[in-house]
C-alpha cells in the first residue's frame, strides 16, 4: 500500500463525520435576515425636512375670525332683527316708570332744544357770488329772521293750531329719543305753512299697502331702488293712508322721519336712545323698590320683646297697652305668640310690636360686607346709563359738587355734545321746515331772494341750498 493511500485512509473517516455539523453555513449565514437595512434605515420617514423646516413660520395661512380667540369665550353670534314696536313700548314704559329715564331724557331735551332753536340766517355769500349773485345780505338776514321768528312763535305754525313750532320741535325731539322716530308732515293751509308730528307707532305696513314703480315698503317706509324715501304708510284708528315724502308740484320735502338713533344702514326705522339700557334700568328700579320696601317694613317694627329660656312669655308692654286702651290689666289677654300685643300696639301707635316666643329672637338678615349699598349700586348704574346717553351725570341730576377741574372738563365735554346734537336735529328737522317755509314766502313775494326762483326752476341746487 502506498503511503498516500494510508494517509487518506487515516483522515477520511474523521473528515466525513464532522462535515454535516461543521458545514452549517446555510443556517449560520443569515445575512438576508440580519441585515434588515430596508427596515432599519427608515430615512424616508425620519428625514422629514420638508415638514420640519421653517414653513410654519414663514408661510402665511388664513382662518375665519369672528372676534373670538378661544372657542366659547365670546358666546354665540346673534344677528338682531329689531322689533320696533316692542322697543318703542318698552322705552315709553321706562319713561313712565323710571325716574332715571325721565330725568335724563327731560334734561337732555331741555339742554338741546330748550325753548326752541332760533334761526340765524347766514347765506353763503362766496358761493352766491361765484354764481353771479350779489345782494344786501344784512337786510336780507334781518327780514328772514324776523318773519320766521314770528311764524315759529305763533300757534298758526302747527296743524292743530294748539302749539307753536318750538313746542313741536321739543315734542319731536323727545318722541324720537324715546320712541325711536317721529313722522313730521308739512302742509300749506290758509296761506301759511303748518307742521304736524305723528307718533312713529302709527307708521306701519298693512294689508292695504300697495306699491308701484318697483318701490318696496318695509315697516311703513316706501323706498325706491336707491333707498330714497318715497312715501310713508300710516294707520290711525284703523284707517291706512299713504303720505308722499316729496311734493309733486315743487319737489320739496313735505314729510320726513326724525330719528333718535339708527342701528344699521339698511334699517329704515329709528332705534330708541335708551334701548341699550332698558334691562339695566329695569333691574335698577327693582333693586330700588326692594331696598325702599325693605326699609319701610323694618321701620314699621318699633319694638320687639325677647324672652329667654326661663321666661313665662309675659310682655312688660301689657300694662302700658292696657292703660292706653283704658282697660283693666286683667282684661288684656296675653299669648305666647304675641298676637294680642301686636294688634293693640298697632291700634294705638300705628307701628308694630312683636312678642317673640320663648327662646326666639328676630334678627335682620346679614348680607355680608361685600354687598353694595343702595347709593353705590344705584349711583353706579345711573352713571353708566348717563354715559350711554352722552350726558354727564352731574348735568343730568343737577349735582354740581365736583372739583373745579372735573366740572370744567364735564362742561366742555357737554358743550361739544350739545353742538353735535343740535346740528343733527337741525339737519333732520328744522332744515326741511325752513326750506318749505322759505319757498312759500318767496312765492308770496314776502321775501325777495335774487336768483332763487330761476335757480329753483333750472335745478341749480348750489344757489337754492
């Protein structure tokens, strides 16, 4: 045997026995399972640079904002559809029931209107000169002011011949502030101009309301497509009537509404000036009545008899009551509930006495130190209501006890308010009346205004204004 064969024979059995155990490379080499790079390397998920980058701070975005920063904090959004009849009724009710409402409104009218506004005739001479019109303005102003003042102070200026124009103006102002608006109608009767105020409660639409030319009627006001007032529908004693806003002959305004306040542009009717404070005034009045009533009831109880646990329930007022009634001591019954004592005391003194039961005592309810006293509560709310009207509280209630600087500031503020309010009322009320009255005076040849009629007929409003 060759040496090579012997070597092979010596090693062969050992090599063949361990091959199945050692050569397990197909099981050990599990690289496809261990190397899970496709699962571990999640770069597409981890690397979110397009989202993490400064897009949130540099890119603008929009959301719907309704005034509420945190949901629910501002409450629900309410779109008010005004109930003009209800607001008017509540406002007049407040004027009758509340001292605050009546005081503020009356003082307001007294300061703004007073005895009536006086005409100060001041034509724009520069404008008229630019139109080629020159005239003696001094004589013209004196004549117009004199004739208008005489007419305004006469009862002939009213449709009823019961009051004059200044009284009508005060009536219109108060009614507009309380009721929201008032309708004024101008007429030419017996060769003079007359004025009539109609309560805004009568201006209403009804089943008989009919329009033409594409006009619309809402709450008694007829308007064209541009929103211009064409006519007013009123109903008095169940009889509907349509009143033209402009004269068909002259085109001048002969019917108009004077507003207290306006809510929105699209609203054709006025809003009572006190509408915002109606609920506050009502609660303040209830608090006042409760406080005054409580004080009254407490004031009725003049005495009380307190018994301890060992008392027999006898009142020491018994002898006094008996002597007042000229009765014997024995004839005056005494009960533990004190009914007889209370009745006798009320009959003799007009007040009330309470004979408490044994071991009981009447004590007032202690509301604590945090409760507002009457003056603080009532005065604070009254000041808020005055502020909503735009009138200083010391002016409204005639309380001039502040310092000089505070009074001076309040006076200047009130002075500015008066100028604004008078100008607004003049524009709404007096200007329409003056224009109609002035036109009739020129037609009657009582006032000579150079170039007026020619400008009026030709539509040159720069001159007529």
